């Protein structure tokens, strides 16, 4: 009995738009290979990343040690491969913790307007510190460990995520379908979880892909100045920190882990840009 | 009169602009400023008026989607403003709303089935299987196919989405539905289909409608009684035929004179109002309509006319119709 035209053409599905986004696919390839290397570290690392070999300190790249050895004669390639595992793990944990706290804090601030001023002024105060300095300060107070590094970075980047989440919630909470849910008798919890969260998620996902990149970079900084996960554990930052005194004689110790960071971060940023374009071309993420 | 809904003295003042951290809101918009209305079971009361006159706000105040600043709302004899939140939730089963915007009012991430079932889920009605059956029935009743439950809103046209919105409003078998400009976003060719569906449903289930619209042709088709709003107040209220036959308030006359009547031999003299609607932040003294009223006198600036009964079921707020001191 409905005489109406059946439907407006559905928009191109997200995955299709992403597949056609060339720099996204390039970023995905870069980051995907880093993830693959990290997952298969035990299988593909040619040497033990912790095994010292003092007869072959600061060895140049050759057939056995493709990327050379460091001051203790450890294989740089193997350390990078195993280090990628730790660095990605730290980045991922920072992303997860930041996502949860950022979404909850930002969601509450955006949804319950009475909390907004209080919560966001606290977040603003935290954001007033330059990000990496705050992370260094927190990590220095807590002491060097992998867990503390995650904690310091999560505390630093949660306000930035909360701000994005709040902005998204502010938009969604005014949508007529949220009012429709209230009219039906839905409570705050139900509205937040079934309507606001799914519809406000996209800017958050974009933000988190950038946070992932920044966390990996920041972990390297923390390790470099000695407040990250303690040596001899291999992380991108630790390897560079180990090599900095020998940068004249053995530049490969710093060069290759630096390249690994660059590839990882570039990949993640391209993924973030692609997601942003595919999800909403008008959206701009400001991250300082 | 055993009214389904009886609202008295509804007031809503919105703060104008966001108050800063340390200052109080300086001004208020008097969106709704003392509105009385009642709806009987199975009756359609239309709220008409220009945009910004407070008709949509009134609809939302009645459902307590917006919290009124003052007034009482009796629904089936119970005072909605005194009910604790848990009881209010229960009462919401009997009063629903159909929205103007068929695109925004359906969650784009949900399937149609989940949208229509949401009221049932919220109120814990039935098992999953029972709810699915009920959703299928509802979709069929509003002229869609049960198979549409698996689709998403963006796959439907405006008219079909509005049918989905109606199915959702019907899910809990309400007694009163506030219809906030339900067809104004639809193509004219679709409007009649949706309006007829709403009339059929009303006959079938004895629904009371509060029908908010600025389209007088649509209102004439749907309403039993009509209340005309201007700047947050009702200026005239009458049965449909009385109102269209002999409008009494100058504002109603002007509104009606603007309705084109196809095939009408009688040449209408159009009453053209000059000026804009005054700001609801600082409404005119006395009668709010006096700044645009062709008959305004000095009394109108001094005294605010009250909504006064002039005949059976007919109320007008105008000094010309009921001179002050008359009642």
C-alpha cells in the first residue's frame, strides 16, 4: 500500500571508501607490517635480543648482524623486532586506557551539563601543561617501569580524548532520536549506551589512532631520558638511548630504531587521516 | 468533563544565552507563558501558530520532555509534575510523541526492528520473540512489511520513516500522542497518506492527539478543536468548524485569511499583518498581539486580555471581543 519510492541510495559503505583511500591503504600496510613483525618476533628475530657478545661490540652491519650490534654486542635487528612488541604494547594499552577514561569523562561532561564546567576546567588545567613534559614529570615521580609509562601517558592524553568525546556527545545529545528515546521512557544509562555511544564513536576512533602514534613516540622519549621501561628490555626508545653515546662510531644503533619509529608513526597517522576522511571529511582533529 | 489530559497554567522561560560561570542568566525567553488546554479521549486538539510561538515547547512540556517552570498537568487524573521519576516512566507508556523530522528522529545506527521495539524493551514488555512478533504487527499496521525490520532507517523515504516513527509511538498502546508537525517535512503527495493513517489509528484505538502544526489546511482535516497560539499564549480556542466559520480574535482572522481556498467563489479579503513577531524576551505590555493588531486601542497596551469563554467551548483573549470589566 505504500506508493512511495523504496529508498534513497545507500551511501558507499565505509570499508569501500577506505579501500579506495590510497594513503590509508599505504598507512595500513606500513603499520600492518610493524604489527606482524611484533607478533612474530620470537620466530623471525635472528638472535637473542638480550644476549651480550663483548667480542663484537659496536659491530658494523654485516651478513650475521644485518643492522649491526650495540655497545654490548647485542643484535640491533633482533632488539628492534622485540622492541616493536613492547612499544606497540605500550601504545595499545595507552589507547585502551585513554579511550575508556576519555569516553567516560567526556561523555559525562557532555551529557550531564551540570558536570560540564567542573570536569572540563580540570581537563583544561591538565592540558595547560605541554603533553610530553607532563608525561615525563609523572613518569619521573612514579619511577621507571612499563606500567608507570602507560599510566603517565594515559593521564596525559585522557583530557585530549575527553574533549573530543565531549564534543561528539554534545552533538548527539541534541539529536531528535535521543529525545525520542527519552519520550519512550529510556533512562540515562540506556540513552548513553545505546544511542550516544554508537553515534559519537567515529571522532573518538580517529582521535585514538593519533593517540596511538603519539604514545609510541612519547614512549621513546620517556625511555630515551631514562624514565620509561628500564633496560635491558628492548623498546624503540631504549635502543636509541643505548646508542646515543656512540652515535659517531656506530650510528646504526640509533638510526634503525629511529626508522622503525618513523614507519610506525607514519603508518598510524595515515590511518588516522584516512579514517577521518572516510568518516567525515569536515572533521578536523587538533592535537598539539 | 473527564479529560484525558488537562494542563493548567503551563509556563516555560528559557534563559537567553548561556550563563557564565560566575554570573546569572540576564534574560529569559518567555516561550510558553501561561497555557491551559485539555484533550478528551479520542479527540484531536490542534495547536496552531507561527513558528516560534511556543507550540512545540507546549507539546514537550506536556510530556515533561522539557521541565515546566510552573503549571499542573493532569493526565488521566494524575498530576504528572508530582509523580516520582519511576511512576513518570510508567505513565510515559500512555503518552507518546511523533516528531517532525523523520530523518533525525530515528537512530541511524539501529535497525527498524530495534527502533520500534525500543519502547517495549525499555518497559520490559514481553520476551524477545514476543517483541519481534509485535514489531511485525506494528509495521504491518502502519503500511510497511515485517521484513523491513531488518533494515536501517536510511533505506527508507521520508514518508516511510514517518510510518516507522508512528509504529514506535504505537508500540505501548498509548492513549495520547503529541504530534509535533508530523507531516510538515513530507512531500504534499505523501502527507495525505500519513494523515489518513493517523486518522484510522485514532478511530481504531480511541487515541487522543495533540496536533501541532502551522498548516491550517492540515489542521482543518485533522482537528476537532483548535487552539491558536501567539507568543507563548493561547489567544483563541474553539471547535474546528466554529473557528473556521467565524474567527473572533484578530490574529485568528488574519491567519485564516491567509489560507488559500481552491474553488471558493467567495473572494477573500486578505488581512495582511505588518511587522514581525515581537521578541519573546521582551513581549509587548498588555495584549501581546497589539503591536501588529489593526484594531489595537490604548486599553490593549495597558491590560492583558485573559482567555475568556464567549460561547460554548469557545474562548477568546481579546478586549474587542470581551471588553474589560465586561465579565
